[in-house]
């Protein structure tokens, strides 16, 4: 009704009549077009024995669905329901995973998938697809930069003693070995009676000249030990997070490097102090 009122106010009778005729003709054309294709679909369905409407609906459903997550989400207070030596994604923290190793031992792991400087710039990073990742297979691969500052946060770590490993590899000989600084910090959050939070941040470890054991070029991820962490002094905290930061900035660029993630493994899970654990030893096939 509003459209008709506007037309009568601004168009003369003949122009308005032509406009209505054109609109009516356009509507008839659309209806005829739909009728023709419905008949064609019906003929195709009868000839080939398929349900086109059902197929179209299934395609739309697949397009709307989010990519399937291969990790089951771990909910609070459900620890005992889960299988040993299998990784679970933490609820509300998609980059953090938990694995039950038996004998009440729990490993916490976190993937590194972007969010720092230049990661969305194809001049410095490429999107690598690594099916051998223990996390999600898509990750940024460093091509060549002078400023490198990735970081990740491991959420809801259980108090205990851990050995921290970085899972990484070098994809091209750009001389990254011994040229990174790595800082490890703990964030201990305590909740008071009035439900307010107090966060305490403390440096746990500083590692210069990292990585140290990687070969100049490798096809497989390597788990290099970064440090030992004792989180038992924070047992009274309501929540413990660990932040890991890598840093490099000088005129000599670095590149050809991928970090899959960080592993926090219970210290007594190691066979010896200098043993580099292989993921297959801890994860179910």
C-alpha cells in the first residue's frame, strides 16, 4: 500500500499503468521460469532416480555446518569419564588440550595457530597443511621476517611438576637455530570471597639462543625440551595459565620455521632427564 501511494504521488496515470504492467509481466516471467525448472527437476528425478530437493537440502546443511572437530570437548568435572592416552579439547579454550596418562597423571598441551604480527601477510607467512600435527593440521609457516614474536597461552593447568617441550621443525635453511629468545610466565588467578579476582604474574623461565637441537632442515616435527616447571607453589590458586612467548628482531631475517605447539608433560613421565619424548609414546594411535 505504501508503494502504491508513492507511485500515485510522483507518477502520472499512464506511467503508473506501464509500471504496473511491467511488474505484472516480470512476475509472470519469474513464475513461468520456476514452473519450467520444476518440471525439469521432476523429469530428472524420474529419469535418474534421484531426489534433487533432498540433495539440495543436504548441500545447504553441509555448507552451514562448522568444520568437524576431531577432538572431543572436555567439560568440567568429567575427567574420570575419558580414555587414557587420548587428547581432549578444553571447553571455552579451543587452543588448549588435556591428555590423561594414567596413574592420575595429566598432560596439558596447546597449539600455536596465529594471531601475532604479520601472520596474515602472505609475504612473510604461508598457510601450511601438516597432517602429522597432533593438533589441527592448518598452521602458519614462517617464510622470512626480521621481527618474530609468536605467543600462546596454556589454560587451566593443573598444579604439579612438568617438563615443557616445544614441538617444531625447520623447513628451509635460513639459520634460525640459536636465534630466538623464549619467555615462560605463569598467571595465577585467585577468587576472593566477594567473587573478585586477583591475578599474579611471575617469570618462570627465560631461554636465550633457542632452538638448540633442531637440525637445519627436517621433514618431521621434533619435540625439544625447553625447561622444567614446578607449579606446586600455586596449588591454592583458582586457575593457572602459562604464557609462552618467542622473540627475535634484528636486521638478519629468519624463516623456514613451524611451531606446532607446546607440551606440558608430568616430569615423572619421562624415562630420563635427557630423553626427548616422542608423541607416539603418549598418544593413542
